[in-house]
């Protein structure tokens, strides 16, 4: 269960990792502030109390998605507070049309990889569709596996008041839970598409009720997805826990973006809330095309990319174990 990166489903989404082109990105995007100094060496490990303190001080919280070691390491070294191993893994890395098909085992593999790459950021794993709809026992079992095997430090669950009992059970068993209301992509079939939520008085009241119910159940933070800015402000003011917006306006306590959207690594139309910081798709595509051209034109590998040996030794090897072009090779088969 993870937030969708955009309103518009696309049949093919990019595959990670994406670390190989970042040296070019640094040169192309020098206008963006260097955040390399904001790393684990200068900042404390992110915990639930730390996030609560950020809200109290009015300091914005930064969350981003990651699904593998290199992207998790980059996000962690850039100073992100939270890394969400989202079920958007489905449509950003695995090629599914939406988040519904991704399995728990696929999410667990991604969570393990992210855990190896991140040290300061708090790792939140999305409970995927099908892990908590059957019964609460299955959900608790999945959450425990995320923590014990995957290294997650919290789980995220979509839904509002209807998830009160499950959230309380998880929290009572020592598992931090992040809530998620508004546009909940796992309910896309019921919602009839990716649409702005909370646009009527009754819908806004329901979202407020959901937020307060989840806070009472014990969630440590709440994702607000694709709701009007005034409603995002109201919900943020009415709850004491941090809110993380995605298409919910500037007033949320923090923001989250899907990394592939931010880097321009998508093949469909992006949602209105997406800000693309670089055209990584074009950079990667050009690099791959150049590599293919170099191979076909015998420009790769060059001498500096090859391993040599003394000429005398090469001649000796050729003389003693090389095959003469007029000699018929043979193979000895052992029983």
C-alpha cells in the first residue's frame, strides 16, 4: 500500500538503479544547493521522537521513496529524514500498471536493500495490497517480518477510521505506524481513478475524522495525498502528529515525492504535484546510446580500459597453447 506517483497510469515505468548518471547530474544542475554536508555524520539518527520535535520546532520533514541500495544511500547522504519503501515499487520499478500487483516478498527484498544503504534516515515500509485486507493477524505478521527481516523501522498503512483497530494492535506490539489518507492508491478501483479527495464538506469532515481516529490509534505520522491546500492546512493544525503531504499543499509538516518522478524517470504524464528536478531519462538514454555506438564502432574498450601483459609472455602463450588456424580443434570428453 503505497502512494501513487501520479494520476495517470502508464504501462511501462523505469527500472532502478539510477546511480550511474549522478556525476553528470551534478554538473547539469549546479543551481540546486549542495546538500552533501547534511549526512549522518552531522545529524542524529531519525526516530519517532525526532520527527515529533521537528514538527514542534516548525522544521519541515523530508521524505522520499527508494527501492534499492544505491538510491537509498543517495537519499540518506542527501539528508532525507524518511525513506519510504513504497508499493509504488510496482509501477516505478517492476513495470506494473498500478500498485495493486506488488507482493509482500517483492517489497521485502526492496526493504532489505534500502536498509543496507540508509543509516540516518528512518525506513518506512509500505504494507502492500493483500497483506492486511484479509485479517489483522496477517497484517501483524507481515509488519513483524518487515521489521525483523527487512530492517524497517515503521510500516505505512492506507486507510482511515476503518484501520483503527489494526493500527492500535500494531502500535501496542511496538511497531511504529504511519497513516495514509486522502487519495489511497490501493483503493483506486473503488475510487474510480486518481482523483482529488476532500472536495466537499462531507468528504472533508470524513478526512478530519479519519485523521483524528488514526492519531488516537497511535500513528506517529500521517500522509495526506492529493487534497486541497486549505484542507491540508486544517488537518495539519488539528493533529499533534507530523503530516507528510503529497499534493496536499505547502502547510503540511513535510513533503514526500516518488524519486523517479523527481528525477524525470517516468514514461507517462506526471501528476500536478510533481516537480521534476532533472531530466535523468534523457541523460541515461543518451549514455546508453553512446555506449552501444562505441561497442559497434570498436571504440570500447580502449587501451586504458583493457588489461595487458608483456609481449614476450603473450607470444609464449600463443606459441604454447594457441591454436593454429589450420589445426582442427578437438575436445576430450571425460566419462
